[in-house]
């Protein structure tokens, strides 16, 4: 018997209904911030340099806006609709900065279903204080075949010199 925490299972186009919701939660760590900069190539000092960031409108280091966008992608790919989803389009409106140690909740809501297995989702990202940090809409092709499989084991990546 498989542990549901170790498996990913999709929700097919036919199983989705307007108004269905799902959430995905993640906390921004120092390693996440630095590794996102490395992977994306975005080295803006407002993300990486505390002294520079102190003089910015944010007064401290903040996450890349697209880190929140990446969490929406993760929610669509792993929660709803889940494995087999094809991401077509995303609109994002950045409402407030995301800071180190903020815990973000991505909330997805099915807005409408269209032809050719297209689905439009309302996407809201809130912080631990229930403040909206990002809003937008995503358009995907939802999977048509049910799949379930064990989550792959990903390497634990940390920044050198940190535990």
C-alpha cells in the first residue's frame, strides 16, 4: 500500500469542475533564494545583497517575483491538475514583496473549462499573514488519462558552508 504523501496523482480534465480548489505551501529559505538566483541567472542585488536591499523601497532582501510564479507552476504540475499538465499561459500581478522565511500558500481555483482539454485557473498566492502577494490566471491543457506514481527523490541541495 502506497503512502499518499509519497505519490503524485493527477486530476483529469473530466474530473475537474468549475469552482474546484487546491493549495500548495512552501516557505522561502536562504538556500531557496540563492539557488533560485543561480538557476534563473537573476542576480539583482535586491535579492542577494543586504546592504543594497536596505537602500531599496523594500528595506531588506526580497524574493524574486518569479519564485512565486514557480510555486504556481509547481502547484499546477503536482497538485491540480497534476502530472501530465501542459502549462500554456500565465498572467501575474505582484502585490507585495516576499521576504525570507515567508510561508506562501498557492491557491488554485478552476474558473472555466474549454475545448481541447483547456482549463483556466485563478491563481492567488498569500503569505503567512493571509496577505496576497501575487494574483493571476493560468491556462493549461489538463491530462486526460489518470496517472499515479511515486514522487522522485530529489537531491538535497544547500549552499556551501551551510548545514
